[in-house]
């Protein structure tokens, strides 16, 4: 099989941030009509790894495939198109992908016309792409995060020309509107507000894989929210690697607080957002979050480390003191605020004293939940070049100690729910017991309770009877 390279990624181009104005265009596949024929009676299988940005991209790809008559299957052996949507944020994320391709590649032997495609953040790294290409000759389509809108045309070309196609351009990126979407959930939706990242934290690959920070037009975001409201959605989550950078690249006079306020006025019952960078979280945002009942009082505020020196080396643009004073302002202005965070343990040469500063910060802030990671060097990032004097064993030890500290707070917080009545958005039915439902409180605590399947997608009241570290048990309150 011949390989056709349309574009190959390049890290130097991926990190360039030359022009500041955002380019906009509209979704317009070339082969849409032919694809409607090709997709008839055919199935696709898609497997997504990574963050909400990737999940939302999956929904776009589903929308495109369904617009050309493909139908989703959860059985890869039945599929005519298999897409693996990858994440590159840590080594273990990449390892999962290698395993997944290893499991799925056999279907190409059975079905010679199968499209086996790899996309997402992993393939944006040239050295990883080289490895994938050598290791998996079965894969016949690679496309990047900037080529999602071309999915149908790329499938068309791979199918008809029997080539292995590589279409990954490292570019700053644009905003493409009116793409199709087929959402994974009928009452909770993700809404992109800003793509990419300009922060270049020294450990992180995301700015290289996702391009520059670029905001959608305010009016386009609001149109999407309005449609979701009309369709009966109960919850929306605004997405961005850094939502509070919204609008800085546009000349429209709107910032993230305006996005929140305008959406809140439309009356969607629950509005969430992720992720917020502590560096540019404004007092105006805090005021708007406090003002509207339907903006959930949950802020995911990744701290990464409690040591100002480590934060400096990470390029995070804030100190421990700045972070703590921001938390103080948030807690004083937003009653009932629930804070969550991301923490990296074992940044190169992190000392025990610096690690202990993370422990004291965690004890002080009292997070309701946290994602903790052992530092994973990412090729091409500045931190990966630092020689590291901390062993992996020591990092694992610190990781376990950190989790213990966090769990003390999380457990105490969970206990404080007992006896209270909370609004819960019913998420689904338990896999093991169909009389058991689960859902989330406004503060994002997972609750299990007995109830009928017909309640899924509704907001109901639940009294909390029992608590575990990461979940609560309750009973429905009938009014
Ligand atoms: N944009 C978000 C996070 C994106 S990545 C933010 O800035 O908060 C999600 C989390 O993965 C990060 O917050 C960080 O804690 C973690 N992470 C990123 N790169 C990592 C690396 N090289 N090793 C370990 N954890 C990493
Ligand atoms: Fe990565 Fe930092 Fe950007 Fe978050 S803000 S995506 S951690 S570079
Ligand atoms: Fe992973 Fe890319 Fe998201 S690296 S965390 S899928 S932006």
C-alpha cells in the first residue's frame, strides 16, 4: 500500500504563535454527496481517550459520519470505519492507545476495505507518529486535531485510492463553525468556547497538539446554547483549556464572565465550565458565578504544585500566595463553593520541602476533588530537557502521600452531606442493579439512590444517608 503524505507534523511550527487574529471559516466537505452513498448501510466505531476536548471532537466526528449515513456500532468487528481518538498528555495515556490499536488492527486483515484511522493529540507529535507508522502498517489514515472538519474527504480518498493517508498539519489553527454534531448525551452537553492554549506550561504538550488560543464568536456560542435550551438540555459545560482567556484574541468586547452571564440568563438549569487557569481568573468572573443560581458553584482550578519555585519552573505565571489569595476571594464571595484541582507530583528535581508545600496547600484549600499525576516527560517540551535527580520510587511515594492528604479532606467533605437534601441531575441506571440510579449534585458529588429509570435526565431532590470517599448514598425525597 502506498503512503500519501498531505502534511506531516512539525513541533517548531506547532509552537509558533505569530498572528494574533483568529481565522474563521465554515464547514464545507467536498465529497459530501458521494459520502452519503458510501456510508449507506455502513457502520463506524469510535474510541476516544483524553479530555473533554477530545470527547467533544468525537461528537463532531460522529455528526459528520452520521450526516453521510454511517451508523454507530459498539462492536468494532462490525465496523467499516474505526477511529481511535488519542491523548498525549502523559505516557500512560499513550500506552493505552498502543494497546487499543494492537487489539483493533486485526480487523483490517478480515476486512480489506476497512478504514482504520488514528487521530487526536498523539499524532501531532512527529516522533510518536513515526513510531505509530512503523509499528502499525495496518493503519491507513492519520489525521490531526486541525483536520477534523476534513474527515469525510479523507475517508473518501483513503477508500477509493487504497492509500495510507497522512494529513496532519501543525498550524496555529482556525475556528470552523457549523460542523455537524451528534451528542453523546441527551441532557448534558459540552460547548466549546475557546480552542488551543498559549500558556506553554513547561511540562505540557497540549499547546503543541491543539494550536493557539482562539475563541469562537460570542454570537455563535450563544446560538448553540439557545438550541440546547430549546432541545431541553439540563446542563451545559463550557470548554476550553483555559476558559477565562475567552475573548482575548477577538475584538468583540466580550470576556468569559459575559459568556457565563448571557448563558445564565437563557435559563439552562445547570451551567458548568472547565478548565480555569488561576493566572487570569478575574473578580468579575467571581461576581457573575456568585450572582446566578444556575451557574454551578464549582471551580476546577488546577494548582499543579504548592511551591512557588516549582510553579515558576513550570511556567504557571502565579505563586503559591497568589493562588491562595484567589481561593480566599472565591470562598468569601461564592458561598458553598466547591473547588477541585490538578496536581503534578515529581516535577524534575522537586525537593521534599517543595513537595511538602503541596501537602500544606492541599490541607489549607480543602478540595472537594482532585486529579493527581506523576510527572511524565513529554518530548519537545522544555521540562523534558531537565536532568532529574528524583527517582520514580520516590515520586510514587510522594504520590501516595498526597492522595492520602487529599482523601482526608474529601472524606470529611462527603460526610458533611449526610442528612442534607440536595438537587441531583439523574445521570443513568446502575449497570449491576437496574433499580439503582446515579446522578450528580450541583457541587458535582456522585450520588447513588433507588429510583425508576424514567427519572433519567431530570433534576430531583435526594436526601443523603451515607457517605463514601468518592460517592454518596441517598433516597429520593417526594414532595
Ligand atoms: N488546560 C488545563 C489542563 C490540561 S491537561 C489546565 O491548564 O489546567 C490536564 C492536566 O494534566 C494538567 O492540569 C496537569 O495536571 C496534567 N499534566 C499535563 N502535562 C503533564 C505531564 N507532562 N505530566 C503529568 N501531568 C501532566
Ligand atoms: Fe497545558 Fe498549561 Fe495549557 Fe493547561 S494551561 S493546557 S497545563 S500548557
Ligand atoms: Fe489529552 Fe489532547 Fe486533551 S493531550 S488531555 S486529549 S488536549
